[in-house]
């Protein structure tokens, strides 16, 4: 498992003779084993044919319509660091802590680091990140995180150790990759970035909180939220295991509503069945075994698909009542929001494995509470799910996040390297047009739909089902009311509020979004002031004119958010004296 030692081992070369002279000699610091290959194409179009990737590792992660680059020559180095666990059999090695590094011939001076999502291995994001990275000139490095597969929890000597090793292995990979870049190109990387999906997104958060000195920035794609106080996997997955079978079997509305209350987004029901079969049960049992192995006694990772009431069933698991040891294990790997370098977060509204309301909504609030808002942006992708590959089965209902990630990454580069601020935090609406597998636009300017709030149930709401339950993911129409009051001769205050549609409470619809108040004198716009919709659905905007007389027209426009469409208030008039 552990032994994150730094030793230098002679590399084992397997370069194609015709191309070997074109590639540098690179020894990866700390590697116990390495082999290198000089390749005509570092992208999956080439590596899948030459055996320098594992397509089974990334199966299902990308939609078939995603267009990836190809024809990028360079050096690939595969290897492993010292480790005692043997879950990863890739490359014919029964050895963990495996990595892959790629060095394109045409280098842009930058390095991209990532860790595998889920319990996958080092090649798992080759068509997601590596292809894009090497085609754009990045050196690239990925790790299996030190353990993988459904038995990952067997690694380590104490609860939480297997996940803690993920963090350590990404740090180790980053240090080694930086040195390898220097060897490959004769100079250090000018910029180093970190990114990841799911557990890889968690690793992005953790690295920027704990080792910001190693990176210049990062892009977090729906990172897993590990927190002791919750929410975490164990505060909502048991609700799914308890209630989904009842809802599927009988249409039990109370069971459905219990899942929405737990954090699952209305509209995500279309993937609940395959998530129950593939993700929810397995994730609850295996991750619970990692943090709380005593729950099921002598059993290991519980009883698959057991029903509530079964002894030691994970459907009945209650994180809040578990002993101190389980909570201590979680605290070893928990995030805190105190990022030390710029980070962009993306999350889909219909994520049914890591629901946005129990994950990135919460983490964004943690960043805010830590006073790091200036280092963070939050992009909420309407109709995005946890796995882009699900788009193939649900076109018109889901959309891939990958093209939005690519746009966010470019925005991160500009933010770090030339000081261009990235687009404001926002909801990225699903337009249901164009080429969603390859196109995404992050709107610039202040007048964008707000990224929140999360669809948190509120006891005061009413709907067709039961109290506080949103029954649709569709954004709703609202009415914006506004009034203008003059103070003195030329000072004006515009106040107002949103009138919510039936079934939505303030906690479900307010607290996010921009209201712009435009003031015109005749046809000329003389002022535009912006304010945020408050948690109680109100807004306030003030303006003072030094030299202005006559009749003024005030128009307030709300640009919408995750729950509500845009709205324009009836114009109001006031006279400056």
C-alpha cells in the first residue's frame, strides 16, 4: 500500500527503433519500474492500437459523438512507484501506484496532473483529459491512486487509509512529473495544473487545499465530497437503497419524495435504475467498508442489494449514529474549502451519483465560508449527469459536461497566465441545440443565470406530491416586482422581490441570480446597477446622479437561476430635481 519513497531507478526502454532518436531519455524520480515508448500518436486513436492504453479502463465515460484529436507524436512513460498492494494488473504488473506520463514533441511549457475517477486506473481519463491535453501541447501525468477496483478498501492498515493514499499518490506523481518534464524538455514546466472527475475532482480540491505550492490552478469536475459533518456518500446513498426499490416496484410517491429530500434532483429519475444496479449499492457498501468496517461484523462490504430490516444491511446505515472511529477515518481525508490557488468547479444538475445539492453546492459554500471566493468559480451545467456516456441513451434529456470542462480549462489558463478573469459563476442552460457532445459556451459578463440555489426541500413549500418536494427539474416562470423611491433630489432606491410559482419555496429558488436595474433618460441609458437576489427573494439597488433633471425610467431585469427563468419587471418612473 504505502511506501511513498523517493528513489531513482534505471528506466527500462521499449522504444520503437525508428522513432527512438526523436524522444528524450527520461527517468522518473522515485519509480521502481518504468518503460518508455516513442510513439507516433499519444492520443487514444494511436495508443489503443499500440497497446499503450486500456480501453476497458475508460469504457462508458464518453459519448460516442465526442470528437477527439489524434496524430500527436511524443514519448510515453509507464511505470509504478514502490507499493505493497497488487490490485492493478495493467501492463502485466500485479502492482499498484501505477502511472502514465506523456510528453508531446510540441510542448507548450505546461503540465497537467490528474488522478483516476471512481475506482478505475491510470488510463481511465485518456479520452477525457489526455487526448485534449497532449493535442494542446501539455505534458500529462495520471495515477491509479495507489489502489483500485471493488476491493480497494483492503488497502491500508486503518480505516480511511486507502483514500488517504489517493491524496498522497497524486502529490507524489506531481513531484515526479515536474522532474520528468525538466528531463524531457530541458526546463521546468512554466505552469502546472490539476484536474479530475468524481474522485479525481475530490483530489483536485484536496491538492489545492493542502499543496497549493505545487500547482497554479485546477478544474474540479463534480468532485466527491468527503466531510465528517455531512453531507457525504453515507448521508444520501442509504436513502436511495431504502426507497428506490419501493418506488420502482409500486410507484410509492412517499419513497420518491424521500429520495428528493435526501438530495437527488427531480428529473434525474431517468438514470435511477442503472445507478441502483451499477453505482449506489456498490458505492455504499465498499466506501462504508473503507471508513466503517465494523458495521457489518465479520462480513466484508456488506450484503449486495439487501432490503431494509436485513441485519447489517447498508440500506439501514445511519452515519450520524456511527462510532467515533468511523468519523475519525473520514476526517483524515475531509476537504475544508480552503483552496490556495484558483479553481473552477463544474457539476451537472442531474448528477444521480453525487447529487449537486449534496456535493458541489455544499463545497461552494465551504469555499465561501473559508473566505476563498476570489479563487473560485462555480459552473452548473443544466441536464448534466455524472457520466457523460449516459448521453448516448438519453439524448435530448441529458448533456455531456466535457465540452464545458474544456472551456473552463481554457478560462483557467487565461486567469492564471494573463490575469483575465474567468466567466462569473453561472448556470449553463441546456439549449437542446447544436452539438452538445462537443460544444459549450460559458457566458461572459455579469448578466448570467445564477448557479444556484440547490433544490433543497423546504417545509413551507407545497406541491402536487408532498410538502417541500420539487417535482420537476424544469426552470419555472416567475414574476419580478419593483418599486422606485427617491431620496432627496437625485438619489433613488429600487427595491423588489420575486413572486414564486406554486410549489417553490424561497429556499428552493432564491439566494442566487442577478438583478440589473437600468435607468434611462429618454433613449439614453445613464446607469445600470446590479445586485443579487437575496435568500428571501428580494433585491435592492441604489443610484445617485450629480447633475440630472427630468423624468427617468427604471427597468429591473432578473437573469434567472437554476430554478427560475428570467423575468422583467414593469418599468417604473421617477423624476430627478
